[in-house]
C-alpha cells in the first residue's frame, strides 16, 4: 500500500473534547489551509474561505453562541449556557470552512458547494498527515443567523463545517463502516 493509501485508510474523526494541545503552529496552519485549497474548483471561483478560531477567539465567539442559545431558551441552566459558551473551545484550534457558493452563468451552485466540502475534507486529511486529529462538525450554531453574523458571514455564505483540530488524547478508534455490498452497485449488472 502506498503511503497516501495508508494515510487515507487510517484517518479517524476524534471527538473535540478528546483533542488536546498542542495545536498546529502558525506555519502548520498555513500548510493545512494551502492543502485545503487544492481541490476541484470548476471555474477557479474559490467558492470557500476559512476562518481561524484559536486562543481567546474561541471563547469570544463562544459568548455569541451562548447569547443566541440563552435568547432562545430562557429556562436554560447555567451549566447548559456554559456548555454552549465552550463549543469552539473544546479543541485547541477550530477552522470554519465557509461556502461562498452562488449563482453563476457557467458553474452550477451544487459544484461550488461540493468544492467547499472537498476543501473541508482536504483540511481534515492534511491535519492527519502532519500528526494531528480532527473532527468536522456542524451543530445548531452553524445555521443560526445571529451567530453567523457575529462570525462575519455575508448573507450568501454558509458554514460548510467547523473543523476541530488538535492532538488526540488517545489513539483514535475505528467505527464500523458500511460493507461495500451495501453501498456499491454496478451499472448494467
């Protein structure tokens, strides 16, 4: 098996709460984002961008997440609010992949959305390649207009995913994968 196939076959998602420091360095983050950008991109539109949350920025956006949560749930307990406040502080680094897909004369919007998904997967694979673990998450706040505004998204932008990155607390375990017989068909067979 080639090194690339070995890398791909050993990638696992790790729960954000199980991701410790150290986080990738500034140079490693640049490497991750350079690799994340090397995806199919019909028309060279770059229909995605990245937002880095590290250090205290993770807690600053957490305040906005907690405010939105509390606003919708006046009966929320202090523990629930604190949990929401720490959503992006569970891992030492979080990178939001933002989809900027939109109408275009030649490039279908669906292809642009898939390019953002490919950028997200490249980011996760690159993190694994340099020795970190990651998890791609979209939770309620990825769709909340108040949170998206606080993050700085334009009206035409959406969160493709929040990628939590760090050093795994323990070796990641595999999960059951679907047998190929359940997910593969051969046309004309």
